[in-house]
């Protein structure tokens, strides 16, 4: 009788263990399915941006960048635009030049254009804009940002501002747009903008 009770107890324990294992397996499968659906939805809502940039003349030192949210998601709580360096080259791979701090190196833009720091209402540095909301619903889905031509670093020899600009005239402006909306993981949207150089000083911005 005691033996039978022991067997029954062991069978009940095994059944309970199997049930718990099944429940955990089902929960894990459900969590995985939820994560996949959440990722799919996040990708579906990825913000879409369009941009245009115009500079007056071939080697002018100022330009205007217009950027607009055009789709993906209808509104964002916060948009931050960051100017990135040109691709394909690690300019600091062999270390920093004498007298150049890490802070100065990070601020230096290897590319044709950077944000104009005189437009302090819009930018926090030559690389980054101030965060602000974008909304297709309100129509406040765009910015016009002033750009300044980059210049060679103080440590560079054998080059001039004109030569530097000529070498980079055909390069795109590389941007990374960080987008946030409550209840969603952030989006990081890369964008390349090819400047259009005009013969006159009048800049005609693109309408979206």
C-alpha cells in the first residue's frame, strides 16, 4: 500500500513537473511571438525623412539644409539630427595630432558641411541639433537649418580652405537622425544629402 502511494506521488510529481515545463515553454513561445510582433511594428513605424541642401556658388561658406518627416510614423516627441564624418576612413586610427584633445577631435567634422553654431536656437554644437518634436498632424514636421562650410584642421599642413572645400565638394552630408516617441524604442535613421551648388546667392528651398 505504501509502495502504491509512493508510485502515485511520484507520478503526480512528474505530471506537475511536465505541466510546469509545458507552461514555461508556452510562455517563452508567447514572449517570442510578442517580441517578433513588436519588432515588426517598430520597423513598420520607422520614420521616413526627405532632405535637400542648397549652397550658393561652388565654394561658398554657407548653405541651408531643409529636412522633413514625410512618413512611417505621424508624430515624434523628439528628433535630434547629428552630422557624421565621411565614410570609409578612420582619420584618428593612428592617434591624435599633437595638441589636439579628444574633445576637439570629436567636434571636428570630416566632411563638407557642419551646423552653423551661430544658429544657437536650433543647434547645441556644430554637429548636433537641439531636440524638438515633429508632427505630420500639426504640419510642424520640418526644419530649415543653417550650415557652415568646414575648414581644415589647425594641425594640417599643405592645404587651404579652398583646396579643402574643392576636395569635399561632391561628398554628401552624412546625417544620423535619432527619433523618440513615448511607448516605443528609439529609431536611428541614417540619411545622406547631396548638396546642390547654385551660381546665385538666392537659395530656393525644396517644398515637401
